[in-house]
């Protein structure tokens, strides 16, 4: 993925089919933050404000270098907002992202 991203999500916690909290890194200028925890509402608000979220992992011993996975999207489904990496889904799901 050559596109710049604002947040990379490396782990997630679900409850009742919705993201409860996600762990990741935020872009801070030319570098990235230490690990941050983002709740579901914060993720939705930031996606609506045009922030680009992706899944992935930080490469060991390489600081701000990441193995980037899939783009995270906000999808409307039956008047609900769903956070997902796939289009055909009825609940929050980030494919390939481990639970913590």
C-alpha cells in the first residue's frame, strides 16, 4: 500500500460483535506515536473526519516501519455503522488483526 495512512491498528478487542477498543499507532508528522488505545467512537469520528486507518504490525527493531495490511472502512448497514476491512459484513470485523 503506497497510500499514506494516519493510524495503523495492530490489535483489537470485541464485545457483542462491536469493537470495544483497538490498539495501534498514530501518525505524528513524519513519525508515529507510541502505542495508543482508541475506543469505537473515536475510530468512527476519525474515519468520518477523513483519517485513513489500516491494519498491520510494526516491524521489530525498525521503529516507524510497518507491515501494512488492509484498509479499514466505515460501512452503513441497516442504519448501523460498522467498522470493517470487508464490504460484506454485518458486524465489526478487522480481518487478520489479533485480539488482545
